[in-house]
């Protein structure tokens, strides 16, 4: 029997972002939706809200894993808002929920999600986000994309 589950990609980034990062995130959300892929994120503002907005405009699905216990803390573009009550610990859920992860901009929370995703063997694509090296001063196993289309293509 063919697997009928909807494909999911995690989109991560800070709750506060630049207008340029918001534009990139909205385009990523739109492209994922146009490819029939749902996105999962932290469900709040900034990069998360912009990605959800792009997905919603394209008729897609945006799932938010919220840090608190109040569904109303989610942004208005979420298709599904899931309060976790886990605070920052929800980052592990976000990192593992998608088959791959697209990071746009971001702060320490985004960095923690990148680390968790890499540890779990998920493909991580960065778009104007963190760059990193491992303990041997070798580039870490993240893939750097230059455009939203490239990021989505690499994620899929």
C-alpha cells in the first residue's frame, strides 16, 4: 500500500526578523505549499509567521508547535496551532517533525534546532542563516542555499 501521509518540512527562524528575511520565508512557505508539502514551525512571529503566510496564500498547510499552552499565541496564518507547554524544549519536536529543515535567519533558538536536526540525521538547508564548522574546523553538514527556490528544491 502506498504511503498516503502528507510530506512535511520544518521551517525555522527567529520570532523577530528583517523585512528581507520575512520575504524569503514567505516565498519558502509559498513554494512548499505549491509542491504539496506542509510546513511545521514554532508558530509564532517573524520568520515563522512569514512562512505560514506564504503557505496560506498558496492554499497550503502550516502547522505551529507553540511553546505555551494557549492556542491564541499562534500567528493568524496557522492551519493547525498545537500548544505544547514545552517552552524551548519544543525545538526538538520542530527539528524532528519535518523530513528536512530550512533555516532562515535566526538566533540561538534556531541554532538549537539546527543542532538537533543534524543530530537526528535531518538534512538542514540554510538561507541567510547560521554558518558553522565542526570541532575539526571543517564545514558542518548544512547545505547553504542562495534563494528560496533553491532551499525548497534541496529540502525536497
